[in-house]
C-alpha cells in the first residue's frame, strides 16, 4: 500500500505506508509549515529532501557501529536501516529534490489530465 505524491514537475512517486509514517514523524514539528502530504512548496520540498539526506548520512555513518541496544536509534524509537532501506530513502530524497513542490490530486488532474 502506498501514497502517491504528485510533483509540480509532473512526476508521480509512490511512497509506501512505512515511509509515509517516517515522513510524518520527521516533519512533525514542521507540520504547520510544511503540511505533508500536500500541497507543498518547492522550498518546503527541499527542506524534506535535506532532512532525508541528513538521516541517510547519519545512518551510513553509524552502520558499522555496535551499540548493544543502547543506540541513539533505539532512544528515539527508530531503527538502524539496512542498505535496501537506504536505497529507498535516497530515491525519496531525490524525488523531493527535483519535484518543485507537491500538488494535490485535483491540481494534478487539472494540470496534466487523468492518469
């Protein structure tokens, strides 16, 4: 199951439920400003991309460390992601970098016609 995101550049991108929840979690304090899932300005989409890229970088930096269950990840109810999950995270970050913001499904239909 996924949520379809519609970029202002005309690109569609499905993001599964797990990653949607993650986006909700990392943008929680920015909810009024960013307004996930949409509409979303280009600048706000770039903020999300930056947050995702920082998350990926931190995941990669700590991937080889052994924390015996006392890691910062467990402290914040997060988990250490494996290589496959980080590939998905990178694709999500890249989408937000190039989407020029998000539009609603109705805006997409008006602008690009039915899918």
